[in-house]
C-alpha cells in the first residue's frame, strides 16, 4: 500500500505523520516495510527482532549470510549496537552524521548474529532523512537499512519501483516521493588498523582522511 502526497504543505505534513505512525505500528508488530532514506528506498525491520530480520532476506531473495546495515535515530544510539566507539569513529560521526557514512565496528553481544551475517562487526549509519530517524527514535530500536529491491536489481528510488518489485511481500511501501539520484553511502571499516574503505560512495577518501587524520 502507498498513498499520495498532496500539493498543500499542511496536508503533506499530515500525510507524512500518518505514514510514520503506521510504519511504527507495523514494525512494532514484526513487519517489514519500505521507507525512503537519503540514498535509496530501504527495507526496514526492527534490528533486534530476529524473525523480522530474517524476513528482510526472504523479501530480497537473498541468503542470510550477508550483513545488513543498521540505521540509527541519533549518534548516541551507537551504544545500542557497540560496546566501544573509538576516537576516530567519534570524529567521523561528528563530521558526517547525519549523512551518507556507514561505520563498521565490532558489535555488542546484544546485536543478533543474523544482522551481521554471523560476523563480529556491525555497520551503522545515522541517515540525513526525517523518516528513518523518526521511526527508529519512536521504536527505541535501530532499523535495518538495506536497499528495497530484489537481489541483483538496481536500488529503487520511488515507491512505485518498490511496489513493482516487492509490493506483495511487505506490509507497507512508504510514499516519500521520488528520491534524487545519489551515490550510496561510503562504508568505512574501523574494526581493525589501519582502517579501510570497503565501499566507495558519497564521501571521498580525501574527506575521510582530512577528518580522521589518517589515509584511507
């Protein structure tokens, strides 16, 4: 299901709020939904709900041996996912969060193995978009942020694209409009030294190096 935004600004805001409330209800009940982010539409489930996370893999048609990135409401929420947030991570987060930087760190014990593909690290990001942040904040829980598309298909930038691929497999497609063309988030692994970029994206290695005081 997805609704339509209206031209009147007040109606758009009311519709947005209604969609956020419904999103929270569905995710609280173990649902999987598609939401807009600052990069692509993403598949959201509560990160600590193992059954819901397993459904994300099923929806995408992908094996559950891959790690899923998690979206946080605020930088302080890293404490839900990691036991330590080292100085370099703090510097990068202060500069690039909210934004298109995903930071990989050793996971806390409470993060389900299904989220990390059985690995020891977790990928975290605070997106520069109201919808995922408000949903995660209201849930008090990180949400998954993998792209809302079938495995092997390009990430979706509109609710219509998501609905065509996944509409009968998920509880809701959030209508956040068509997203502008954008690169994916840059993924930097700080779980070992020296740190490295594991996926190039919006933020360049030079920008990261200037802030962190090291080369990537």
